C-alpha cells in the first residue's frame, strides 16, 4: 500500500466518524425529553465531529497553514459551544422550559429565588452580590 492509499483510508474513517457524531447529535435532539438533555446531545458530538473532520483535513492536506487554521477553529468552537449551551440552559431554566422531575440536584433554584425576591445572593466564598 502506498502512503496516498493509507491517507485516503484514514480520511474516510475520520469522515465516517464525524458523520456518526452528527447522526448521534440529531438522534439525541429528537429523542431526549428536555432542553438540558438536548443541549448535551447537541454540544458534545459537535465538538468531537468537528475535531474528526479537522483531523481528516489535516491528514489529507498536511501543511502548517492548515494545521494552524484547524487548531484555531477547534479552539474557538471548543470555547464558544459550551458557553452558548450554558446560556441557553440558563434561559430555559429561568423561563421554565425544562422538566424539573428529571433534575437530580437543583442547586440554582435557591439563587434564582433570592434574586427574584430582591435579596442579596451569597457566593460560595461568602461574598454578597
């Protein structure tokens, strides 16, 4: 086998892995019962699928510029996807668009109640906000 054939096989495997991640995310978005579960299903496979596609591109076209661009894309997506999911989850929590019976522990309810009543909220450090 030549190096070109090995690169093509590795690229096909990585693209197949990425498509499986996208499929898993789609199935999770359809099947999971509430917003928080769906967010988990949407963000985890997205990052793993993006990393797999990035690796496939890097294997197929091994240049320094490609590696630098892919690294920047993966880092920025790795930073923004969890933050976006966190903000959507907080909005869903505050607007009551989730199933509270599926929560194992609800640590945010005390803080939300204090803010709604106008009381100062204590941080874990003991500081009041």
